[in-house]
């Protein structure tokens, strides 16, 4: 993958995130648990979840990688 | 006319046999056989209706009272057997024409039908009669016709098989008649119902036990109970295909019926299982049959022989039901007679159709046949599933009752063994199914057409019955349950 | 009259006919069977019908309620789309197996008692095994068969134990003992592919044919979810199993390099979500689980079709190889994209609708753990279904000229994609038909912003942390590695012993088995003691001995 | 002493039963021990004949007459066993006839009536068939792999 495209993608995503953060202050929330009604919660939680998933996946990946296609 | 239905059932095929022998030509002889087959089926249905409506029918031959003359008796126990014989005769005879014509020289076809009708006469007679000695005579009528029918097979090994069966069958029948002699000495009568009544007050208990042993072992040889089964595989394998179909569906079943009759309505289950170690012995032999014969079936290279060994194993289930001695087991044993007749009839018919098309029934010949003869092979597959006891087929119903019977008898290990023995059936059927559906047809094999309609329709009918009676158990299980109730009501 | 006809019936009949018929007749019968099944699902009245007495049981083959109709509709749609998609498949066994498989799935859904339910589950195992088998990978099919024989045995044993009192209704399960419940639950969890029984899903599904995988993705796991809704609503253990399954699905999907394996792992992950909802147990949660199953069947079936097109075109589906297909197979690529977005729950897709329903149900129940995990799983799904594949795509030309598959394979994909979008655009059309879910507002600004924010943040994190992007492997170790590469081989390696020890031991075991078989054949084969021809005299002797033994036993 | 004599007389009085048992066992022995198919059938006939004797023995009453309906005779032998055995003899003859016919056919087909020789020939047939059958499929099997 060409890094230039990636850099542009990061910029676009950052813009989208900023936009969503703004929108989050405008919409009316219907929280179930309180914390999920805070503006920006979804962004923070999504990012944390992604980080945790990546960390877990990478850690587990070393254990479970098996190699070539199994041909039986 | 209707009150003579019991005797007509015997007389019609008997005279049919004479007629078939007299006409000498294949066409008319087949017509006679077909007419007799349907007449017998109609009479059997008529009798079944009459018995379910009005209770047991007693028919006195020549008007003599039972203790002097011969009595035919139709009750809940032999109605299923009569239906089995009648329906098999009707369905199988349709199958007969092309199959017999292709396997026998023209000059012998009429004789073959005469023998077939004689055999049918004998089997119906055994099922109908309430006279111990009369049963022996019918046993010999059917056996003699069977020996000759087997000997008509194309392979010369058929002759040896017929000879072996003749020796063993005669020894069995003689054992039986010796046993009947002891019973006659002890009770002074040959009527089964009267024997049953008088056994209680008989003084010579030793004679009664000896008679019981002779009768049971004698019938067991006809049943092909495990160590006495050695005549059966060759007889079935080398007989003409139609003879195999008919005998495989009926002959041993009638013998098992006779066993049921003696054990439950003559001697009474209590006496049989107390006086002799019958229960334990029969369970051991039945299991030996279910495991031993089924294992042998796995290694066969001739499909008729494979199915014949499977018959020995399956008969083990019927006798197992008897040996359990409780209502569920008995129902299972009886219903298995009917179900096995359907499944094995369909299987042997399908194999007969292969013989018709290919002239052989060696295992290799079945490779890839699923593409060439899909309907026939589908019927064979359904029958095979029934033999395994897959839910939704008739075979499952009988095993269900057997397992129930084993659990009720406090023998859960036996229930497990019944299930385990099904795995053996899975192996020999699986071997066939894999060959038929998953192997390619050998490149140098000649093209094969689907079996002709005359062979296909009866085959499919029995295969459909295997599924139908696996789903709708009211009829078969109902018949068997009615018989069981009758037996336990009548048992002393 | 119609209320007595189970939707399974036309499909099972079609399976039987598919064995016998050939060519166009078989195609016509297959499609007609699927259409008839779908028609029955939609037309059956909401009550019990089709009672049969069997072996003393009262079997109810048709019992319709909203959940049954929803699952039934999903299965019937998948069956119809799958059959049309598979019209180009010339393997006769697979057609019959697929019809049997679909029929069994519908039979499960409309079963009104435990016995019927169990019987159809066994049929389901048979049908699905045959579908895997007809893909041509025999060893995988045998492993699949072993797992499902085990699961089937658990179910039968559980059903037998639960109905020991003679009552075979579903309600009897609630009052059954711990053994019966445990067996049934285990049997259903294996079928659902719940952790730790998930290994078989990604082992078998990628090895099916291009057309067979569609059926596999639709039926078995979701039928098990249906079974759990019926038998174990509110069983708290399901939340634990579901959570573990969600985590498992995410980890494995993130590490695989194979498209169809990724789809299989994502099935497992989504089933995990459904399990958590079933475990929560409120009426709304159960309805939401059913809704998610419906949506998932629809978009996963179309993704499997699209993946099947790639498999067919190049034989294997490593994620990176999607690149060259984008231009030459535009429809396939588009369907795959819509599916991936629906899987991640992007607004305006069916996935967003069902995830909103789940979120509402879990939230209203106060099931915080399940709710947060569900939300996190949306982020994780977006990572493995959309972002990571995009990063892995290799550019370059395809090895050979490629094109979208034939119309009979393209049309079902496109229609299912349209359905996915239609549900996403007009959620009320579907929600209004399910009792209890009509009140859920899906396309509200806060829901949309929430979901978009979760996904965008996750994507940004992945892009920033792309140094750790997971290269993955073609195949992954799973629980089944324990017996597929025997434990003692691993132990031997740890101990530093040469692996030859293992090889020698294996050769020894094989030799022992071979000898045992030869011995069995010596005994039972045509020349063996039990199988050979015996002289007449010995037959007579055995009769005499039996008689003698009987008499002797009688007198002592 | 008289008691013993009476018992001996009683035992001796059953001599026809002993003969029946002797015939039965001898007949069965011949069936079991002889490989010649005709001799087997002779043994079978002996075996069946023993049954005739077994039935007839209790039917005869010492001092009884033939079963003729006449006021002068009060004691007569039971006619039923005689009738039964008449039937059994017919059955026996039929069996023997079928058996002998089979042996004739076997002799024509195999050129022998010794069971072990016939088995040896059958075994050779089976081996030939297996060989013939195993060749082409093996080739086809390899091609299919």
C-alpha cells in the first residue's frame, strides 16, 4: 500500500472524527447507563476497544499462527 | 364363502401349484401365480379385518372337533404373519415374471412357479394351523419346495446349498416332530390350544421339558438361529433372485412366528424361561447373531451373501425380542419380522434387478451404479438405512421397541449392545452405499440401463413402505401390540 | 389443511427427487421446493398443526410463532437464494444434500416438541456433513462428521433424559434435571460453534464448494441459536459463553489470511452476540437475537456467494488477492463491500438495524457487561471485516482474465444485497412485524452518530497503529490442534526428543490396528471360521450339541 | 430280588424305545461323520425312521386290537399315531427322493458326491472369481484417484 494514500486516509478519518465529535454535542442522547450519554464517549470507547482488540489479537496471533494452508 | 377364508388361503395356492405344473408354459403359469398371490393377499386382508372386528376365528377342517380333527385358528398373533405372507406374495409375484424368465430356462419356469406356490401354501399353512403335527406337514411342504427352488439357481453351488439345506432342514423338522411326539404323549392331543390347557396337569414333566427342548431346537434350525444358520447364506446367495426375495422376506419369519407361538401361547413364557435356560441362551445366541453374522457380512464380496448374513443378524433381533419376554420386547420382535420383511424384500429385489441387468451381484459390480440405476439403488439405500435402524425408517421402530424392552427388563447393557450392533450394520451398508454413490463407474464397464418397470415398481413399493412404516408406526406397531396383548392375556 | 404441512416437507421431498432426477427437471424441482417452503413459512397460521403419533410420542411438526416465522423466513430465503445460486453447481450429491440440510433447518424451526426437534437436528447434521463432503475435502468432512455425531449424541441423550417422564414439550426442558439440561445445552452450544467448540466452523466451511458454503453459513449455527431461544431463554451461562465466543471470533478473524475463514470466524463472533442476548433473556432481547440472526443469515449468505465467486475464479481466497478482482468483478466486489459494512453495523444496512435492536434490548435490561462488549465488538468487527482487509489488499493484475459469475449466481447476491440495504433504509418494515420491536427507533441521530463514532475511532486507531497490523496466517491453531497434532508430539518436542519417536509410535499403533483388522478378517472373512462354507456334518453336529446342551441345562 | 427283576423286566420291556434311540443316534452319526452325500441321506433316513418307532411304540397297547368299532372289543390301540406316521413316512420318502435327485444333479455338475472334493472345487471357483474381479477395478481405482 502506498503511504501517500494512507496519510491522506488518516487525515480524512481525523476530519470525520472531529466532525462526529462536534455532532455528538448537538444530538439528544438517550443513555442506558449514564456514561454512554456523554458527548465523545462513543469515540473514546471505539478507540479503546480497537486498541484492546488489536493488542489481544496481536498477542494471541503469535500463539495461534499455524502456517501454510492445511491440505487435508 | 367368507367363513371358509382360512382354508381357502391354503387351498388356493395349493391348487394354483397343481395348475401351474399342469399348464407347463411360462406365461399361463405366471398368470396363475399372480392370481394366487393377489387372492392370498385379499384373503389375508379379509381375515385381518374379520379378526380385528370379531376376535379370533376358529375353523374346523371337515367339521371335526379340535381334539379329533385339525383346527385352523386366526388370531392377533398370526394375522400379522398372514398379512406379511399375503402382501409379499402379491408384491413379489409382480416382480417374478422378468426376473424368473431371465434366470431360468424356459422349460423350468412353470415348474418354478408351481414350487413357489407350494412353498407359499406351506408357509401359510404353518401360520394358520393350530395343530402341531399339521404344522410339521406344512413345514415339510414348504421346505421341500424351497430345496427344489434353490436348486434351480444358475450356479452349480446352488445344488450343494440346496442339499445342505435339505439335510439340515430335515434334521430340524425331525427334531420338531420328536418334540411334538413327547407333547402328544404327555397330553394326548395335537391341538396347540388343548396342549396349552393340558400341560398344567400333565404328570410327565420330564417329557414336557424334553419335548420343549426338541421343538425349540428344531424350529431354531429353520429360523437360522446363530450357530444353526450355516445353511442360509449359500441358499440365499445361489438361489434364483426371485426365490431369494421371497424366502428372504418370508421363510425365516414364519419359523420365528412358530417359535413365538410355542413359547408364548403353548408353553407359556413363565414355563419356558423357568424350565429351561431359554432366556439367557436365546439372548446370548441372538447377540452372537447380531454381532457375528453382521461382522461376517462386512467382509463379503457377494452382495446376496452379504444380505443373507445380514438376515442372520437381523433375525437375532427378532429372537432377542422373544428372549426379553416382556411386552415391549415382544412387540419389537414381532414388528421387526414385518419391518425386516419389507427392508430385506426391497434389498433383495434391488439386487435381483442388478442381476437382471448385469448378470452378477458381486460387490465390484455395484461401483458407480447409482448413476446408471438411480431408482433401484435409491431403494437399496433406503433398505440399507432401514437395516442400520436410522430414524425415519422401519428398522428404527423395531430397534426402538427392543431397546425399550431391554430397559424394561432391567438390562441397560443390552440396550447399549443393540445400539453397538447397529454400527456393524452401518459398516456393511456403508460399504455398499459408498460403492454405489461415490465411486465412478469403471471406464471399461458396459452401459447399464435402469431396471425395467416390472422389477422397479415392487422394489420401490417396498422401499417406500420401509419409510412409510418408519414414520407412521400405528399400523405395524398396532398389529404387533395387539398380538402381544393377546399373548400376555393367554400366557399362563 | 395447510397448517399441517411443515415447510420442511417440500424441501425434504425435493431432496429425495433431486437424487432421482437429472438436469433441468432437478433444477426445476429444487427451486420449486424452496419457493414452496418460503410460501409455507409466510402463509402458515400462527398456531400448532400437523400432529403425528409416533412410537407413543405426540409429535408436533408445525408450531408457528413469531420467532419461528422469523427464523423460518431467514432459512427459507437463504435456501431459495442458495439453491438458485447453486444452479450452476453440477455436483448432484450437493444439491440433494443442500435440500435435505435446508429442510432439516426448517424442520427444527417449526418443530413443536422435543422429539421432532431432535430428529431434525440429526437430519441437519447428516445434510450438512454431506454438503461439506461434496466439497471434496474428505478429511475435513470426516472431522466435521465426528464433531456433529458427538453433538447429535449429546442432543439425543439430553432429549431422552429431559423426556424421561413422558413429557416431550419444550416446557419440560425448563423443569428437567441438571443432567438433561446440561446435555442439551452442550449439544446446542457445539452446534452453535460457541467457544470452546468453535473450531469446526472455520475448519469445515472454507473447505466446502463455492456453492455449499452458502448453505453452511446460513443454517447450522443459527438453528442452534434458535434452539437456545426455545430451550434456554435467560440461561445466564449463555452470557459467559457468548462473551468468550465474541472475543474468540474477533481474535481469529483478525489473524486469518483467508477470506472464507474470515467469514467463518465472523459467523462465530456474531453468534456469540446472539448467545449473550439469549442469555439476557428478556422478551425484547430474544426478539433482538432472532432479528440479528435473520439479518446475519441474509448478509452472510451473500458474502459467502461473493467469496464463492472468488474461490471459483482463483481456487483460493487469501485476503490480499481481493485487489485484482475489484475492477474485473465489480458486482462481486460491491456485494462483498456491502456485506462487510453490514457486518460492522454501518447505518443504512441491516446490520445496523439488528445491532440497534440488540443494543436497545441489552440496555433496557441493564445488562452492562453484554452491552459494552456488544459495542466493542462493533469496533472489532469493523477492524477485521473492513479495515484490515483493505490494508492487506495487494494491487496488481490478476493472473488470468476474470469476470463476475453467470447471472444465476449473480442475481441472488444482488437481491440479498438489496434486501440488506432495504432493511437498513426502512427498518420499520421488518421491526413492525416482530412483536415488541416495533417501538425501537433505529434511524435516530444519536444512534447514527454513536455507531459512526465507534467505527471511525476504531479505524483511526488501526491506521495510526498500523505498525502492528496483523499479517496473520493461512491456518490457525485452535482447540482441535490438541488432537490434530497429538499432544504428546508437542510434549516430545518440548522434551527435546526427536519427532521420530512419534512417528515410530504411530507406525506401531497403525501396525497393531492393521493386525487386528487382519485378524478380524481371518475370523469373519470369506475364508474365516464364521464366514466360510461348512460341511453339512458340522452343521448337524452343532444342532445336536445345542440340543444336548439345552437338555443338559434343563436337568441340572 | 423280585423288585429288581421287575425293574429289569420294565427296562427290557422298553426295548423298542432303545432301538429307536439307537437308530436316532446312529442316523445322526452317519449324517455327521460321512462325507459321501448318498450315505448322508441313508443316515438321514435312519434318523427319520427312529421317529416312526418312537411314535408307534406308545400307540400300541398290549392285548389291544386294531381300532375297529365293534362292541366285542373294549381295548384297542390308538389309531392316531399310526395315521400320523403314515404321513411322516410319505414326507420322509419325498425328502429322500428330492435329496437323491439333488445328489444326481450334483454328480452331473461336479463329477463327485464327496463333500470335501466338492468344497475344494468350489473354493477354486471362488478364487478364480476373486482374481477375475480384482483385476479391472484396481486399475479403475487408481485412475480415479
